[in-house]
């Protein structure tokens, strides 16, 4: 059902069985997929591409212009995958010339008052809890969880299956499979609970523990930890993923336990 009190530009494309409640405004050049539910007082600006069966709660603002003084009005988009839930007062800004788009994957949950800055790439099945702010150009990979009231600095990367504790500042990259906590942010073990929920075998859990024991516990620097992993840990997809993540982390990764 689409309320007669909603303001929908004729240039928007609305899929089948879409629900739009009162006082929502949808601008030109917006695409909304089948079965999506949009609450009251939502604003969806031009360039939004919203998938199927999403739920968008009251007060959300999607695809607004980026808060980047270099932005010159270039054409960019915001892309949101299928099945994603966007709770009250979430703000998502579209891209700039850097990546041309801001992307939220499938089956994500963005809780109340989350902000997603321009040019962010958020993977599938990501959860970001209340009042966390994700600055521009950040990459958050599949299955990562960010607890409430976190601040993530520009250009940071958070690896797949990582867990970041609430009320922390993320200034360096967070490798895959780990828990990150404390202030300043540091390694706090592997994300065993999350990995078990995703049916990762005990054998793989042990191997991931061994990787990070070599990286953070048994060696006194990241470079010596990497050398230890390369020589002492059997080859696996997880080992390759971790080593490639570290190699690609030009800003560095978070430190070991304090």
C-alpha cells in the first residue's frame, strides 16, 4: 500500500507490493525493489537503488549528498541489497568521485542512528549497532559486527567475521575473524562465538587461533608474526585471507593485547 500522503516523484521506479507510509519523500532517479516496506517520514534522494524485501523505518535518510567539501555534484549512487533492514533515523550518503557509489549488501541490519558515510562498501550480513558512525571510504566485509556507539575512521577496512566492541574508536584496519576491544583498540581473541554460529568447524577455529597466536602473542612485531605464520602454519584459505589482508593494509592493523 502506498499512502496518498507520500510524495513520490514520477521519475522513481517502484516495484511490486511495495509499502510506503505517510509523509515519505522519494526523489527522481530512485529504484525500489519488490516487497520493500518504507515507513513514515523517510527521505530517499536521487541515485538510490534499493533491493527487494528491505525494511526502512521512520526518519531514515538515504542517498543524501556526501559531507565532503570536494564533492562537486557529480553523478553517484547509493546501492542497497536485498533483505536489508534500516532502522529509525539511519543516514546513508551517496558516493563521490572516489568510488562513485556507497554500497550496503544483502541482509544487513543498520540499527537506529547509524551513519554510513560516502563511498563506504558494506558487505553482506553485516550488523552495525545503534549510534555508530562509519566515516567515508570505509570497507566492512561480510558477516562483520560493529557494536553500538563506535566511530570508524576514514579509509579503514574491517575484515570478514570480525567483531568490534561497543564505544570504541577504529583508527586502523581490523583483520578477519577476530574480536577487537579496549581503548586504544586491540586484539581480544578470535570471534569464536560468531564463527561457531556460522558453523565453522573446530578444526578451522583451532587453525585461526594458531594464526593469530603467532601474529599477536608469540612475536613482538607484526612483521615477525607474519613470517612465523608463513613458515609454521599449514596453507589454507583462512591463512591466505589473513596474510593478504595484512599485506594490503597500508594504514596498518590494530595492535595485540596491551
